[in-house]
C-alpha cells in the first residue's frame, strides 16, 4: 500500500475541514495516511512517504503562514526528486490579488525541489460547502491514482 503524508495548518478551521475530506478520499483508495500539523513537521518527514500533500491558507498580503515558514524555508535544502505532491487549501476571495497566493508559492517551491505536482492545486473560498467537500475527496482520489 502507498503511504501519503498530509502536512497542514489552519487558523480558522477551514483548511482543517479540507484535510478531513482529503484524508477520506485517500483512504477510499486504500492509501495509508499520516497527518502532521506544520509546527510538528520537518522536510525530512517527506522522504519516508510515496507522496505528500500540503494544506494551507494564505496569510494577509499573500504570504506563507507563520506556522509553515520554517518548513517552507527548509525545503530549499532537500531533493524531492521522484516524490509525488499536491497542494490544497482555503483562502478568502475578498483579497482578490492575493487569493490563494500561498498555495502557489508552495507549489512552486515543491517543484523547484524536484517533486512532481500530480494534480492541480485545489483552492476553496472560505469554509467549504458540501459541493466543495466533494471536490476535496475527488482531488484526493486523483492524487492517489497518480502514486
């Protein structure tokens, strides 16, 4: 069985709700899932898994959240070639010009470290409705197929 690590942070609970649905979608495809909060994760952790998912929100002016900053900066010294990855999270469309910017920053960083983004980034506006929770499970199922 394939093993996937989800690393996430959530300030308001929006991204955490997405994590729960992504986990369900992965488990439906017989993927072993471990979950860590950003403060408890190190890039070393990624090397033990077939793939990984980053779940985050975007902070203020389009920045990586403080909880993820150490992890994000430490990625520069890791070779993630051969790892499958994807990014998902929540944002607030009120901030039109920076809506979901942290997700794109993470996707770019992961790719620059050699990992392959296997499914398009999933961005949900604020708290997910039922239809968006379905999108989370579909996102996870597509990711599991790419492993």
